[in-house]
C-alpha cells in the first residue's frame, strides 16, 4: 500500500472527486477532517462509494451495493492464497514510498515560463 502523506491527501481526494463527478456520480458527503478526510458519492444505478484516508495514510475504498435478492452461495472450494505477514496488525499499514503521494512538502503549483 502506498503511503499518502498528510500534505497530499487533499490532492488525492480532489482527483477522485473530479473523476467521480465527471463520471456522473452524485456527491453525497465530503468530510474535510484534517486527520481522516473522506468523500462519498452515489452512482446512477444506486451504488454508494466512499474513499477514506485514515490517520496513517492508508486509503480505504468502500462500495455499498443497492438492494439485491438473497441467494445461496456455495462455500469456497479453495483456501485463500494471499500471503499473510505473521507480524501484520489487523489493519494493514502503508509501506510503499511514492515520490509524489508520500512527499511531506506542500504541493507546489506549476508555473509556465516567460
């Protein structure tokens, strides 16, 4: 998971907000909390989506589907194959550095030359 620094969380949410609006999603809530900002939207077909940036920079994407009819689901025939780190906490922490998203310096606007 990529580390999203506190200085870049607003930029990430802004990029997602613009994409969702361009895609026709209706924004339902925006949480401008400094430590845990989030945005929430609804699609035309009733899905609700949310993007939350937690305190240590881990990003959560949540989706709630519209009402569906209950149906039986067979149990899995295979065991999960994803490796689990024996030292991992219950909530994974970001550990990948990105020169842009992990930067702690404020984002600087791009200016054009003379």
